[in-house]
């Protein structure tokens, strides 16, 4: 197993950069040279520090991004993947084998739900989906499934914007020797799940972390031992499945990461403004930054101050037909784009039940409380948010005529 000392590796990267640029040089290489043959052998055996073997395992560009992500999350290490779902599936696969069990939040991204509900069953891994807002229900599921290896949740779930009690879920998971894996895609910097007790934190970096919707990428953050086990040359899930991120994209994401704190503040500021205006005009809205949200107190108990309450907000238009018509009008008026994904500098909106949560069966959508008329907004970086509100209100009023 090849291991790295971050300080040694970064020092080696910098010493090779004759330009001394303010941005790390992009490593445009799939493989790397060794001054001595024995060092190649030693690197294969995990007995060197600071040497790079093959880009599927490590390369200087990915290393630089991983060190920045680990610093942000408070973890010892991180590893980056070619998509958010690659990060999620690898993290889950790494913990289970045939006969093992997963307990997951019922409300989760549709692709994640489908992976656990449909795909993992081919390998004899079953998943129980539970309302994670009900901690007693989680404890009951744990008691009923002693072969549980993973509790899985999203810090702010998609698309209902409920908040997971990470410290309590960590206690429940660790009581049976299971790991708590948390998807923090909606709330980077706002929450630090690892510091709150999670064992592994995953991201779709396509979203807020990158912020430009010009690439697909993911990340896995955890302890040094955990990341090294993921990329072990003999049995590491990431090493053997090969979902590595391209170094060109790593370099681009690293530059965007430096503005993440500013962007999260503005996304949250705009979402908060809309929530207050939606309340004034009587829209049926959902935003965790106002006291009437059921998880407002929990949010405040776990959040990192200064980054707001997130850029995700929703309104309920009752029916999918009304939601679709309003979204079409909003796009025509220039509110933003009728599109999936989130974290973009322009506002994005979609009808979750018919798009990003469509893999979740309709009966389960109803059980989790998802309205067919739910419009999920990912607020952009609009400078005149009152003008945006007026366009949204005009769109709703026009649809209701």
C-alpha cells in the first residue's frame, strides 16, 4: 500500500515547479519517473514518501486538491473521484460484503437511493430506509439488524431540507461498530460532519464546491488510514474500480475552492431573503434558516458560524402541472434555468419528484412527505435579489390566473 506524508509530497511538488507560480502546476502525466529502480519497488510496497506512482492512484494535482479538502473538513486526508456518485458508491462498497446491511435515511438523493435499493442487492447487501429525523426509529432498525456496517445520511437532505443529527447518529452507529457516512454536498463549510462525529464525509464537488457546473467530480474525506485503505493496490475499492478525477479538473476545482466561503455566504444570503419574502406573500415555502423550520435549533447547534443557512430553498405548488408551468415561466422571465444540479452562480430550479428524486418510488416519496408540486431552488449569486423575488412572484401569479 502506497502511503504519503502530505508535507513531504507538497514540498516535492513545489521543488519541481521552476516557475514558482501562485497556483500549483498541473500534472499532465499519467505515470511518473523514479531516479532509482528500488524506489519504484518500494513505492509499490508503500515504503516511500513523496513519490508518485501512477495517476489512477495519486498525482500532484489531485494531491494538492485533497490536502485543501482535508483542511476544510478537518480530516487527515481526502481522495477525489470522477463524480459525486463515484465517491458515494465507493465509500459504501468499501464497507460492505455479501450478507452485510446498511441503514439509510429514507430521504436521500435519487441516485444514492437507487444504488442501495436496487444495485447493492445483486451482491447480497440489503438496505433499510428509515426516517432519520426519528432517532428512535434508527435505534430500532439498528437493534433489528446487528449485521449493519453503515449508517448513511445527508447533512441537509435532498430535497426536503431536513437536517441530520450527526452527533446522535454517530453515537448510534458506533454503538454497534458501524461507520457513519455523511453526504455534505448541500452544506460545505456550513457543517463539518467529521468534527461532529461522522467517520466519512462524501461530496459531489460538481455542486457548491466547484460552483460553475463545468465539471463532474466527487470527494471522499476521512482518516489517513481510511483513505489509504481506499487506494490500497491490492484491495482498495477506489484503486481497483478506478474512478479517479482528471488532474486538469482537480486544478480547476482547487482554484474555485478558494472562493467557496464567499459564495456560500451569498447563496445563503439570497435564500434567506427569498424565504422571508415568500413568508410575507403566503407561499408554502421550506427553508431551514427561519425559526419555524422543525430543525432550526438543531441546525444552529451544529453549524459553523458565518456561512449562513445554505442556498437551497423550496416552494410547494401543489401539483406537478402547476410546478412545471411556473418553472417554464420563471425561465422565460430570466429567474434562472430549469435544470437539475445546484451550486451554480445562476439560480437553478427543478421539480424534484420528477427529476432528481424520480428514482424514489412514488409511495416512498409520499411517505417521506414530498409533494408532487415541490420546486427546489438552488439560489444563485444574484446581486438584486428583490428583482429575482418579483419575477418569481409574477411567475406564480401568472400561472394562477
